[in-house]
């Protein structure tokens, strides 16, 4: 196997400025038709990196060029599919993590509600005792004030 064919098997991957993986895309502009580039998979940032094709793929004669384009599009779609699957798995893991956090938070909330109910009942009991003591003190003042 030649060194050139070994380098073509290596898949490039880039990470954008926002931390997501970048997707390999193909330009359809008039200035760069067919030029490959990497940019953010979800468009969260302005990451942009032109991909340099290996020298054996750049050809001046167009014999077999259409076949190359079809193979290139197929490879790009497979890479993008793999990237999207990895992004989906990552999002699913985050969803599960946040679901666990939500469950923990709801448990903490329920415990705090119970503590609040107990504190309100205790406060109510203390108010009754205070009113009773005030009534006793007022009665005592009335009784001792009459003598």
C-alpha cells in the first residue's frame, strides 16, 4: 500500500470554537465550486476551515471525475452521518444527565416542602403558647392590680 493511499484513509475531524464537532461540507458557490470545507455542525459559531484535498485527488483531466465526485459525496454523507450520530448520542447522554439532575432537584424540593410544613406547624404551636402566656401575664396583672 502506498503512502498516498494510506493518508487518504485518515479521516480529518475538527472541533469548532463552540466545542462541537465540525462537519465536512462542499461549496456550491461560483468562486469555489466543489471546494470542501469544515464548519460548525449546528451553526452555533463561525468556525470555518478550508479542507486541502490530497494531491492524488486533484487532477487536470476530467476522466473519472464524475465517479470521483459521487464517491466523494458518498464519503462526505457517511462522515456527516457519523458526526450527526455522535452528536445525537452526546445530546442523549446530556438529556439523561439533566433528567437525573431534575429528579434530584425535585427530591430536594419535596424535602424542603416537608421542612417548611414542619416549621410552620412549630411556629403555629409557639404562637399559641405565646398568646397563652400573654393571657396569663395579663390576667396576673389584673389580679395583682386589684389587691
